[in-house]
C-alpha cells in the first residue's frame, strides 16, 4: 500500500519505530487538502500539502499508530498520479480536528443543507462521513513529485 505521509511519518526514525518493512518512494504533493496544526498534524479542505510517499504492507501497524480504531484518524483512499508501475491510489490519514484540537472545519455532507432520509440534519453527520462526502466532490489526489536531478561537478 502506498501512503501519503505529511507529519511524523515523514521522519525515517519514527517510521522505523512503527514499521518493520517500508520504503520511501519519493516526495509527493497532496492537492485538495492543506495541513493544519493541532495536538498532531492533520488536514483540512483546500490548498495542498507537501509530504512523502511511503510504501508498506503493514496497514494494521499504521492504523494502530494513527489511532484509527479510536477515531483519532481516518484512513481514506485518493487517486495517485504516478508513473506506470505504481498503484492507482494512495492512502491518506485525516485526523478529526475536534479530537486533535486543530482549527479546521469540514463542510456538511451535502451542499443543500437538507435533511437526510433518517430525518437528521447534514451537520449531524460524523467526521468520517463529512470527509468521504468532501472527497467525492473535490479533486483530492496525491502526485508523486519528480525529484530534481542533482548537478555534479566533473
């Protein structure tokens, strides 16, 4: 699985403490979401975020590190723009701003502000639902950033 890392997981020492097997694929940019600081870094709608593309099969270890089961972060899948031979999608961990004390807000799940079939208002939808709805409407994607060739003196 390819994962867009934008916070502590951009640090090799931290990743080595969490995962047994991984590789950094290269620098990457996440468009459609911007970084927001809180107790831990998270993302909010709009802008873009610089980071790194990380490849690992240890999804359970990453989910545990990110507190997915506790609802601290949610793992979502977005399109990955990369050369042939790479997966079509990358995982991104998005933290709940309320749980992380981050100044970020996510739009209601629908633009109309109407009620859902069960009668509850859209603003009552949970964080994961608001993120999923935003990802359906917005062009959020990870782009593997080509590394600039290093100039060498001869």
